[in-house]
């Protein structure tokens, strides 16, 4: 199967869920069969709400997008940055930094494992 994909990000600011649904529909109409959604701080996390943006989407909203994509034959691929690209986590947990001069998460820190 040939992959025809589109990339969307939830990390830059408030996401209008209706617009996201329309983008998924447009992707399907355009012949896309995959959409990668960068989640980052754009989703409300139950286990660590402090890393979610105040405007983050609810799980219910995202479930609706997933259901729509499936219905339209679109495979959704979540993109969750890890370790070297988790500034949204480090803003709330600077103690996870590899060093005070580097914006990289230290995987050896004992409190990191439950988040990732």
C-alpha cells in the first residue's frame, strides 16, 4: 500500500475541533490514507495535567477525531516527542533536564519513567 499522509500539530495553540474534523475530511477527499497528529501539550493528560496547555483538547474530542478518521479510511498516527524534544514537559519539570544548560530530558531521572 502506498502511503499518502498529512501532518497536523496540536502544540501551537488552541485547536478548533470542528476545523480539525474538516481537515481530516479534506485529507480523505484528497486521497490521503494517513494523518500524523503531533499531540505534545495539545492533549489533556489525566496522569500529568500540568504538562497540558490550558487550551488542550479533551480525550473525548480526540476520540471523536479518531472515530471519524477510521470511518473515512484514514490511519491516525500520534506523534509524541520524547527526551530531546519535550520542552513542554521541561517547562513544568525543570528537574528532569539532562543539565541546567541543555533542554534535553534525562531518561535516568527516576521520576521521568512514569511520564513517558
